[in-house]
């Protein structure tokens, strides 16, 4: 099964895991509420920029396969 791509406006339990993983790295400090809002998008952008995940690899601010694999490889499952 291919993991979901998450983006601004999504309201999904998988966003909660994304928020918790970004929090482990100190990139996200907002609410843990399964809502992919502007603060989550900004945290994903920061993560992508600091990890060299460029727009030719993944749409900026979108939690797709490339970003997911990288984030999951360096965080613990919440």
C-alpha cells in the first residue's frame, strides 16, 4: 500500500503522526490535532530545506513519499 500524500487542508490521523515526528526534531511546536495547517506546512518546508529535499524531488510543503521516508528514517514511531 502506498502511503498517503498529506498537504495543506488535510484533516487526517496520519497528520498527527507527522506532527509528532516533526516535534521530535524540534521543528514543529504547534497543536497535535491531525490538522495539516499553515504551521505544519511551514515545518515540512523547513524539514525539506534542511534535508536537501528540493522541488525536483518533492513538491515543497507537501508530505509525500520522499519526505516521509526520510523523516521516518530519523525519528521514532510515535
